C-alpha cells in the first residue's frame, strides 16, 4: 500500500470499478484510484454519494475513511478490522500492563513530544523558549505536568504574531487547521495500532470510556509538531482567517505523504508510526525496552 490521502471536497458520486475508487460527477469519471494505493479517504462534502462497496472495499484494502461535518472538520472514522494472528493474546497482555510501566511509557512520550516542539520552535524562531530543558525534567507519569508547562510557552512562541491564540477544539482560527490535521494524524496512528494487533481503546495515559482510540491519542503526541509546523507556515502566509480550502488541505496533508530520514532510513510517517506501535508490542511482551519515538521535524 502507498500512502495516498484522498480528500473529496466537491459534490460527487463515489463507487468501485474494477478494484478502483471512481470519483464521478455529472456522469463523468473524474479520477480512478487503485484501492491498494489509498491510505485514507477523507469525505469532506456533505452532498457526497458513497456506495456501500466504497466503505467495505476501501477498509478491506487497509485504508481508513474519515467523515467530516458541515464545517469540514473530521467527525468520525471507519477503520479496517484487520485480523492479527496473535490479537487475542496481545489484548490480554495489553490489558495486564502494570501502572509503573504505563507511567514510564507516558514519561517517554511526553518528553519526546516536548523535544519535538523544542526543535520546531528552534527551526522557526532560532530559540526554543527553554522547552528542551523542560523535556529533560519530565518525571514518571509526568507527575509535575511538564507537558502543560511546555504547552504554555510553545503556543505563544509558535503563533507569536497572535497574542490572543488559545488552543481550542471548537475554535474558528488556526484551531480549525490544527483540528483537521490532528484528526488525520489520529486516524493514521489508529490504523497502525490496529495493524499491530493492539486494542486501540486500551490507552497508556488517555482513559475515556467514550473514546475507542485512546491508545492512538497517546501515541500521536510526539508527532503533533509535524501538523503544527504546517499550520504555522500557513498562518504566517495567510493569517488566521484562512478558509479550509482544497489548497490548504493539500498543504496540511503533506506531512502524511512525504518521507522522513532516521538513521539513513527514509520512511513515510505511517511507517514510522507503525514502528512505534510495533515497539510498544515488544515492550508489552517483554521482548523490548525502548519505545520508538523518532524526532522527524
């Protein structure tokens, strides 16, 4: 499978023709994409017509489907139910992970996230507001809440030309772009988690009975700055009232399609996330000790 992300923002009919996703409008097929090439199908237009075959065959091929609301913000996901030959065994091991192990894992995740934020600020502003130092002080379970301390400095420095910015899931400014990018990131991580044989609802730190993807919410944290960088560049050029247009979406999706080099190995974001999920499996099973958390930005 390649890592193409297909965002359908216009009124169209989607159906399957010879194992290809066909996008049809006015009786004319505008594009045809092989199912095995689709990593994610984003349905952004409320007037789309989607056949049952599209839902079943895209997910059967390993792709995810993200459904957006009328504000073009992701509202739901359809995930493939990949069977894993040791899935039942892995669920049992995952459910029995001790609190100390969970706390140490969360410490590593938070520290990696803050380091990535530090690198991004230094890249954009030539200084990191002390975030690298904060990353080194994250304790087990982030008992001192260094994540929140870093966030206060981070957002102020990332959008330094907007003193009124506040991170808000319902915000109408840069938050719209962040929310869109984070939703795609969360879906990407959830796909990797399921493919590794782990249960996406059994989180490390996030525990919410209404969230079926708590583990994805945990593992996506160090990768968030990739989305943040795209949004910061868009904000710098267009301001905070930029609409979530096709062009802007394409720029927000770039982090998910490009490759990132780590130790002379160039991989897509999904491949890196898959290695993170696989390393977590190794830790849970007692075969590994280090969670794969690369600095990609």
